């Protein structure tokens, strides 16, 4: 039970004093006591030299003692024993009095002083005596005025507030005094120490029994028919109805039957009891709330009088008085009960019950008179004694609630307290939520516990440590484990119990190794489900001490033996706990990734230390780290936490549903490689192991395993997908170019096993393959197999358009080396290689022509055509044609060669008939066809003239040959009939050129006619032939024609004509632009 307050008697009437205390008032260090004799006594309260006793004070202590766990009993102070003087000690001084009597006004009133209040700003003391309210001087206590209007007064209420002037905005202190006189409320107002205006009166439906200020202008008036909210400025009276009463009253909120606290309300029938009606009570709470009570019924309202949706206070007996001492709600029971109840206004639970004999008064100083948080010195009094209530520090109160397991109460108290009243409010809230979550965890409420852990931002290390070693690893808090792995019994644990820190819940577990083929063993779940003490809820924490003792006795009973019949239930509990942990860890991963990258660096660097920083700087992610005291390497700590979270999540997946583990490490993660490798290898999840090693960039280990599995060298049976080089090739394709050494090292065995598949590492259509260091790859492939090097060079030159001369030259060299080796299966294969060389020599222009020409043997028939291609690249066309004519004797290829050369030379010419150009210039240089013709008709010795291909060349390409030089080559002995095709071709080419020129001339004449027609007649002549256009456009300006803008005659002024025929002055042209709408008009002429 909480010990928030302790009672200290400060005033006690002597036995010979027959007076009785009727009213009390405290302000500052003064206590004013009104007696039944009409006398007023003024005391000064002395502060204690020593702090009030904490929990566990002995009986008879002057600060009060704790009776069990529920009640604190306050007694009168006993005289302290005087120590016997010794030669080495000094006699202790007598204890100081709790309060000194400063003054007594015996003739303050003729009747008992029923109520006291002060209005400090006006320097007055207000008293209620003899059913009159009187005004006294606050210092001299002399009567200043007896308010005659208050004759028959029963109670009053005073309040002071700071109000800003609505026009000037200047703040002023406004004090109000409301007096209940039978059915009326009379209000006096002081503004800045001056009484302003006359008293205001307001009549109600019944006699007013209590008054409580809700705001600076609103009062709650308690009557026998119920409570009303009175706005003293507007004179508006609003009934305070209980929830649901508005509907019960048929929509008429003013009906007495619906008003809270009415005599006719359900459960409040007092007829037949001497017409006794309980007194209506009200007190103002924090945050704009008020509490109303009548008998044991209660109602919470806001400052506007609207009922709040809160349950009633569970009072066992009707309270005599209500008050509010921040942040607690106080209720004073009847003198026969003699107790003060301290409750939480949020949860309404009883926190402390202080036993005080015959108490009748409860006085809490107003906030404007006594600081809300200073000393908590409210007063409780009987008719003979006054106690001052001293408060424990808020830190101590929270510690007490936490130690007793009342976490909801502690959280509620923290929520009500201001941040400045606690050293680390946020940290305390997180700690208490974490403790509550641990209690829920031990109570087997796994998901609720994990949700609260997430809400509390509990360090993952602390949460994971709650689980056995199979999940938490070395973090597990297992107390004792036998050498053989069995669960340690209670006798063996007893010896270690006193050596370690005491714990409320003993966890019994044993260690075992996970085997997916078997069910979850007792060692993995024993700590979670075996022999736990159930944590009581906050409601259960206020049960009687007998039941609590019984619970404590039950908590130390030996745990039940684990039998085979309970094993399935324990397995289910363990699985549920691990699944709940998975959701917690998954959310932790998301939050941690906001602050750290997978490379272990923070996404946002920490600020550099400076003088403006607080001494103990903590980044935003500090709550993930359990031990953050002193100098901390935040980056390293956060990285450790990320590794712990991911590794534990992996263990949890493997224990419950191992198929989910793959989704974890296929993404960037912080799992510890050793733990994951061992577990995956043991369980035979080789594919997942490869994915994990790839994600952790442990490529060498992954490739070694793939090589082992691919070559079928593993002792274990592996899946068919891992056998062969396919998986290794796919893995190598994913590696970046920077890892070329590793790629070349592990690409060798796939190339030897399956060259076609292995070459995909270097030929795949991927960015990694295209950006590999090509020289390194070429050297590697050349050592391995020349054919693979040729294939790679062809790929980078033809597909990737690599124009590096070295690669082009290297490809030619490899082709020649391959052809010279003579290692071919048949002539067809050799022919294909020769064609590939010739095709490359034709298409590429980046190799060294002279170097290649020297490498081509002039005596090898395989290289004749290749030599011709190279000579062509070198511009030696005659020598190339000699190879085609005399060595290859392939006249068709010779003609194709000439065609290619001629077309390449004439490609930039744009004439429609390039064939006929040479007919006009017989004196030009001989064409490529002339060179070929000369080789046919006048070959060098020992070759003789070859007439058939020569005549065929003349018939096909005679027009491309110069006539003079061509006829000079023809010997006189050749019959003219053999030249018929040559002459026909020449004539046909000349006629074609002439006809083309005639057609072009006619077309240009037609085009000229169309242009002239548009100029003279206009472009719209065909559509509107009656309207002249072009140069024939004209208008007639006579004396009757006026300007279309200014409507004046033109006379001799300059004019402008629009295309639609309208005429305007040249100066009026701007005014006519846009006439007829927003469409812009064509330009005038």
C-alpha cells in the first residue's frame, strides 16, 4: 500500500482547555483556528528538523506509523526520551514544538466560528459565525464590517483569479466571495484590492447547502434537490444531471427528477429516517474536472457542468468531506470511522487509508495561498487536535507503487504529474511499463506483454533475456542447469538462491539443442511455463491482507512436477510466447533501420560535442540500449542491438516456422553469421544458407559450399537444384566487378564442366557482366581455352561495340592461331572459322592492317581471300583484284568486289543517275571496273587475256567505264558483234539521263505556274473565283466611304485595308484590331 502522506500533530488542546475546534485555515506558515467559544487562535507552524519517516516507521513515531499495508495511524506525539549525559556526549536539546501560539483573539465572535477564509489581495479575513458573514482585517483581526445581507448564511466560498481586461489586455486580480443565504447566493467582488460595485444576488429553487468554485465565474451549488451550475456573470443556472438522465427526463434537463443528487433519485430514499438528507459535497480536481458526491453516489463533471463518462468512486461509506491535494483525491470519513482516504482520481483506486481519531475537518489551502507542490501541507483536525499532512517525494511514492506491483497506479500517477516535478519522467514511464510487461509475460499473457514492451520502447536485450537459452542464447537468465541438461530441482536451487539477487519469480529451465525432427523439448519451455507466480492486477492489490498473505504463501509453494500429460500444453505456451516475440522483434527491426545502415554506419551522424549540448547527451535511439550510462559508443552499441534482434528473430523463426527464416536473411540483416550458419547447416537448409552468406557478403564461403555441392562432394544429400554448375554461375553473375579475382577463381570449374553455361558469367546481358575488367577476363579465358577467348572477344566487339584496337587485333590473332593449329573435326568446321575471320576482317576497321597482312601467308590458299580483304582495307585494289582473278579465279567475287568499291565511292553523290556521270567525262581517272577489265584483257605475264568475263563485265557495267580508255583496251581483231551489249548499255544510259532531265524541266514548269497563279490571283482563287486576291486585290474609296473605326471620310489620308475588305485610317488601325471578337485579325495591307 502507498504511504503518500504521514500525519504530524501540530496543535493539540490541553486537557484543561474546554474549547473545541470548529474551523481551521492555513496560509503560509500561519494556522488560524476558530473555536466554539468564538475565540480565534493564530499559530505559527515550525518546519521539521528531520524529514518525515518513510515506509516502515515504527509505532509511536511522531510522524505517524504504518499499520500493515493498508492503514496509517496518527497519534499524538510522545515525549522523546532524554539520553543520559556521559563525559563524551552533550545533552540533546529538547525537541522543538510543532507550532507556536502567536496570538489569541478571545472576542473575535460571540458564537462558534463555523468557517474561515481569506482574500489575500484585499487583506481581509472572512468568517462565518452566528449565521452571519463578517469581514476582518487580516493582520489585526479587528472586525471591519458585518454583512447584514448574509443573515441566515450557511456557507460561503472565496476564490481569486487573474483576469485580463478585454479592451486593454491588462491583467488584474479579481477576488470573489459567494455566500449561501437560504435559497439565495450573494456575490461580492474585489478587483485589485478594491470592492467593485454592489453585491449580486441570485435565487435558486432550494436552500443552498454547499458552494464550490468551478472556474473564476462559475459556482457549483449543492442543494437537497441536487446540484446546479451557476454562472455568476450571466445569472444562468444549469442543472447538473447524471448520465442518461437527459433522456429519462424526456428532453427536459430542468426537471428535478433528472438532477444528480435529488432526494427522489434511485437509491436515495431518505423518508422514514427523520427526514435526514446527506450533505451535498463537491471539490475541484485538476484539468478542469470536478467531483460531486452525495451519500455514496458520485459524479464527475467538467467545468461547464457536463457529466463525464467515469464510473462512481467505490466508497464503502459516505464521506463527510472531499478535497483535492495535487494529484490525489481526499475523502474524510465520519468521526466514528476516523480515517482519511487517499485515492487516485484517474483510476479511483484506494492508495492509502490514514487512521485519525475523531477527525471532523479537512482543509487544503487554496493554490493561490499555498503552492500546489510545496510540502503538501494540508490540515486534518478533530475537535481537539490538528494534524498537518506531510508528503513523501513523488519519486518515493512511485517507487512504492512499483515495488508493490501496482504498475497501473504508478503510470497513472506519472501521467498526472508535471514533467518538472520528476527528474526523468519519460524514463520512469518506460521503466514501469517494462516492469508491467514483464509481469504480464510471467502471467503467460504473451501478446499483451509484447505490445506493452513495444509501447514502452523496452531495450530488446531486456526482453530477449526473458526467454530460455534456445531463443536468447547467452542472454538467458536461467538460474541453474544440471550438467546433463535436466531441470534442476528446488533443493539444488536453494543453495544458489542466496548468492544471487532476489527475484520475485523463479524460472526453471534446462538447456537442449534444437532438432527440427523432434518436438520442442522441456528444456526450451520449462522456464516460460513452469512454476511461475501469478502477478496480481492493480485491483487485486487492494484486497485484504489475509488474501495477500495467502497469495504470498502460495507463491513459495514448490512447482508442480512436469509430467508427460502437461507437455503438449507447455509446447503450445512456448510456441505462443515465441510467436509474440517475433512480432516484437519485427517492429524493433523496422525502428532500428531508421537510424543505422546495413554497413553499420548511422544514417544521420551524431552531432559533435559542444558547450551547448547537455552533459549527458543521448541520441533518439538511446532507448534501444540497456546500459547507456557514462561514455557510450552509440554507433557500436546500436549495431550490437541490431545484431541481437536479427539473430534472436532468426532463432525464433527456426523454432516455430523455419520457412520464415528465408525472408529474414534474403534482405539486408544484422544476423550473426556463426549462429545462422551452424543452425542452417545442421537443419539441412543449404539453399537458405547460400542466400544468407550472399546477403552477409561472405561470398567465398558461399562459393566454396556451392562448389562442394555442385561437384557432389558433400557427405550429406543435397537438393538437385544445388547440384551442377547452374547455381554457381547464377551466384557469380550477381557479384560486382570489384570482385573479379573471386569470380575468376570460382568460374573455372563451371567452364570446364559446361563451357556453354559457364560463359554466361561473362556473356550474360547484365550490368555486372558488361562492366567486368575485360583484359583480365580475356587473359583468364585464353589460358583456359582459346575458343572461349574468341567467343568472349566476339561478344564484346559485336554485342557491346567495344572499339578497343587491342581487342580487335587480338581477335584476328586468335583466329589465325586457330586456323594454323589445324585441330578441326572436319573441313566444314575449318571453313566456318575461315568465314568468321573473313567476316571480321571486312566489318572491323580497328585492327592493324600491315601487321595482319604480314601474318597472312601468300602461299596458303586458306588465306588468299583474307589477304585480298586486308589489301582492300589498305587501298590496294588492283592487288586485291589480282588475287580474285589469278589466284582464286573467282570472277563473281571480283565483280562483287568492284561493285562494293564503286558504291562506297559514289555513296555521297546525290545525282539521280550516278551511272551516267562517267559518260560525260571520258578523260577522268579509270574506275575500279576499268582496273578489272585491264586485268582481263591485258593481264601481266604469264597470264593470257580472258575474254568471257571481260565481255560480261562490259555488258553489265559498260556505262560505268570511260569510253575512250575502254575502247583502247579492246583489240582491233575483236568482232564488233561481241561489243553489241556494251554499246546498247551505253546508249541506254545516255537516253535515261536525257529523259530524266526532260521530266525534271517539265515538273519545274508546272511548279512555276502554280507559284505565279498564287501570287497574282491569291491562294483562295479556286474556292472563291469572283473575289480577286493576290496582286489583284483592290478596294474602291469614294466620297461616300467612311473609316470603319472613326467613321470619318478618308480624303487624302493614308489608309489600311483588312483582308475582309474593310478600310480604315492608318492611324485608326490599332483601334480596329480585335474588332468583332477576341479572334486576332490577319495582317492589313
